[in-house]
C-alpha cells in the first residue's frame, strides 16, 4: 500500500509510484507516526501531518545545498574525500551502506566515486529513488550521475554479504542525539523521527571490513565513541564530525 495523503494522484503519478515499488521491492506504508509520502512540485516528499510544508523532507541533488557545494568548491580538500581516499584515486568503487538522504554519496560521486547506495527504510529509499530520477534528468548531471549512483533497497547486513566487493565501504549510522540538542538542526530531528535509532550499527563494521578491499570509513559525531568500540587506523576531522578510517590496504 502506498501512503500518500493530501494528494489526488493522476494516473501517471500512480503508475510511477507502482513502478518504483516494483523496481526496488518497496512496500510503502506509514513507518513513523504522522509521516507520509506526498507530491510537491513534481517531487516525492515526506510530510508530517502537523508540520508546515517547509518541513517536508526531500532528496534534491540538483539544487539547494548539495548543488551549491558541488559548484562552489566541495572538492578533494573536504574531510570526507580525504577519509575515503578520493585524493589518491578518483574512480573508487564504494558502497554507502547507510545512505539516508544520499548527501554524502552525492559528494563522493561528484568527485568521481562509483557509489552503491544501500538504504533499508522504504520511505527514505523511495525519496532517494525519486531524487536520483530527477537528478538523472538534469542536463549537467544526466551524463554521469545515473552511472555513478545506484540505489539498492536492503539492509546493510544483507547487502554487505550479497554485493560484489568494492574498494571502500562507507558507514554513517544514526547516533543518539545529545541531551541538549538545540544545535541539532530541525531537519535532522525530523529525519530522526522517520528512521529512528540504529541500535544494530555495531555489527556493520566487521561485515564492512570483510567486503572492502582497501578501507572502511565511519562518520561519527565528534563526541561519539568509535563504532563497535573498535579503534580506527586514523581519524580525519571534519567541521562537525570526524571520519574513522579502518585501513586494509593502500589505495
Ligand atoms: C545518519 S543517516 C545517513 C545520512 C547520509 N550519510 C547522508 O549523507 O544523507 C543513516 C541512514 O542509514 C540507514 N540505515 C541505518 N542502518 C542501516 C542498515 N543496517 N541497513 C541499511 N540502512 C541503514 C537509516 O535508515 C538512515 O536512513
């Protein structure tokens, strides 16, 4: 069942959603109270019944901060690029096993990586699929993005045993917010409501290390302990986070 409220679907929209569900095996039902899929300006969005449309969650690679970052120097100097090793090899193969809204995956793909995005939440996967579809229709993205960003709807546990080996596995599981989280952006809090916590995140590290031939990179809030309590080979500090790097072989 597809949950869309406040929208009267045209036949074309309904067919599009059915196609999306079939292609990725998505069962789109309400997952978090009050959050449902809706259409806004030809894009699929997640909307909360009690929140204004400005709080909609959408994947938009073609405009907004993702695009600004791409056009204004989101480059090899960024901590994430160094952590992953893109400063050494541009066309790394990479699995982002906790893809979320695909922002990190987009940064990495813009720099040259071939990224398989793994997401287990069906509503988030639907947003990703729709964001990738719209980006693939943009003139400045269409010639490279569909080839470099592929969506895989599955749990990371499953994907990391099923997918072909890659050079790098990237992990960014949800981490419990700090008590006084005034600094946590409104948008992030909303996203937290939809996907909840990731209490099983620790098991992803050994699975990722088994599949990656070069390294595993884990994004963590600066105050968080390393994933699974496992000390990384080294850390790369970002503006608001750090990247724990587990090296298996040189890139
Ligand atoms: C913090 S968000 C990732 C944000 C992402 N790096 C970005 O730039 O947009 C974590 C995401 O990972 C997903 N996730 C967590 N554990 C997962 C697992 N075991 N398998 C697949 N997806 C998972 C959650 O549903 C959530 O969407």
